[in-house]
C-alpha cells in the first residue's frame, strides 16, 4: 500500500510570511508533529538551503523513533518546497505549497510514499495517522504565525 495524503488550510497571514516560516528547517520541530530535531546536514550547491540541500530529522511516529534525511528537490519560495527522502525507514516525498487566498494563504502539504519495515504492517492505519498529523501541523503553523502578528 502506498500513502498519498494531502491536507489544506487557509491561514490568515500573507503567503510570503507563511512560506518564510514553514520553509525554514530551523522551525520544523516547532510546528511539525513528532519532529524533535532538524539539522541542515548538506548545504545546497550555492550554500545554505535550496535545491540539493539535505535536512536530517529525528521524529517519533506511532511510538517509534525515526531518523530520516530529506533532500530538497524543488525550492521556489514563497510558492513551493518539495523534498524526497534519501535515508530513513520508508520512502517519502513531501511537498509544501503556499498560494494567495482572499483571506491570506492557501497552505497545502502532500505526503506520498510507501511504508517500509514495521510501517508496512501498519499500512491501513498509516494514511489516517499521517492525515491527522498534517492537519494538526497546519493548525499549529497558523496558531504560531497568528500569535507572532
């Protein structure tokens, strides 16, 4: 079974502010479910964060520690951040998109992948759990950004 989950939310903050916060790996643990640490372990070819950069995350999901590395495949702020896993327990493709909306920003997170190892056994529950976590991520992102205003 593969997982393909998309969640969306309108955040009452301009897209450039939402994207600047959400696309900054240093904030991953502040608003993304289960992430305890995130570290830029490989810089983009031109330095810093961008296409080719890699972020190593440590997270907890369904009670298990997960260490994985996401490589930036596309980076077009404030519109798009697309990352693919290059190390970890399961293949994963994570896409963040942000666009203008009359009330602020239309934010979308899409996670695709195939469960591996232990997660293959939990596949029927995996998509539901991912959807719930992503919805909470966007709620937390909104709360954090609105509080900063």
